[in-house]
């Protein structure tokens, strides 16, 4: 039995095709992942299927009702049923990461609570935390209109780490940010450099010579240099976290404006 993923949303159609295509779709087809999408309005109590109401304390917009969410989650995650981790996407959550994706890939069951409007009444998370692990998770410092897109992103990041989902397992191992249980991932903490394929010359642009040299050591060194340069340029915040830098690494980083002394490396 693979990973079971339940999604609760007022837009169930949002998940129609994305969960049916590509790696994730194939994994679902093989039963490596079992998806269940639930329409929150099924638990609305009035003829208008109302799921939102005005915010206590005033302010803009509407807030999602605790009683509707409570009834939905109580039915989808029964107290005497299979344990589940509840994931609540929110801009005010902990940052999602590759390490979190690896952790979620090892879970038996995930339930994504996708909010809309100004968000879900805060008592829902409190109440659920009394009987299951609950993560409030953010994708990043920008504002979406709801939790659905965030849930899809997290589901793809988790799904590709499941056994058998990615063709040749090795490629998950040396992922950037390499949180998937491969501490020795060569690219751990680094952005990956550019990649190339045929034609060898395109619009008078040649593929870097080293990549067609057959010299695997030189290729690995070139790829690491490119990763170090790109990380220094695009994610300088990651440099301080780099470990086990060799002399050539420090040379490349110094050229990129990040002089890292051997002493620094020791600490
Ligand atoms: C869930 C409602 C919209 C958010 C008023 C706009 C995640 N990284 C992220 N950015 N935004 C979200 C996110 C936004 C959501 C909901 C996640 C539910 N909204 C609200 C507060 C301000 N509107 C997110 N993960």
C-alpha cells in the first residue's frame, strides 16, 4: 500500500488533471500513491453550502468556518482510523523544503487542508493538533489566493521521492538541496548548473567542450564549478551553509566574490 494523500478543498476540479498526468499520474496508476479529493462544501450545513463568514475583530474578506472544517476532517481522519499528518498550506507557515518533502514521502498518509478567502479559522489547527501532527507550511514569501497550488507543489515534490516513481533512482539522490536522505549528495546545498543536449551546436552556440570530452572527472569538476557560481550568483544565502569545500571549490567561490578560507571551513 503506497502513500495515501487526501485533499480537502472547495475547488476539487483544481486537482483533476494535474494528479492524472506525468510521474505522479503514473504513480497513482500503479497504486504507489492513492489520491482522494474531497469537496469541503459536502460538510457545509446550510442550503447555500456556506463555508465562510465575516472575521471576528473586523477586517477585509471572509474566514473559513471552523465547524465545516471540523466535520470534514473528523470524517476524513476518524479518531479510530489510520494515522495521518495534516498539512495546512498558509503564507504564515514554516518554509517548505526538500527535507520536509523527504519526511512526507516516508509518511503513510497525508491530508492537505486547502484554504481560501483570508484563511481557515485558527481553532481548526488547534483542535486537530490535539489528536494528530499538524504542519502549517508556506511555499515562499509571496501571496497565493488559496492553498491548492501549494498542495500541488508539495505533492509533486513528495511524489517524485517515492520508491519507483523516478526512473533511475540515482537522480533523486543528487538533487539540489538533496534532502532525500542522501547526505553525501554531491550537490547538497547547491543550485544545479546548466544542462545541455543535442544538437551540439545550436544557433551558433556550442555545448561546453568538457561535456563531450568523455573525461568524467573533468565533467564532474566543471558541473560543480558551475553549481558553485550559480549558487553564489542566485542564492548567496546558501554559501555559508556549504560544507566539505575543497581547494578548487574555495577558488571558484573566491572568484565569485565569496572568499572562504580553509580556517572558516573548519568551523
Ligand atoms: C493558503 C487562503 C489567501 C492568504 C489573504 C490572499 C502557501 N506561499 C503561500 N502564499 N500564499 C499561500 C496561501 C494563501 C492562502 C491560503 C496558502 C488560503 N489564502 C489569503 C492570506 C492573505 N489571502 C501560500 N502555502
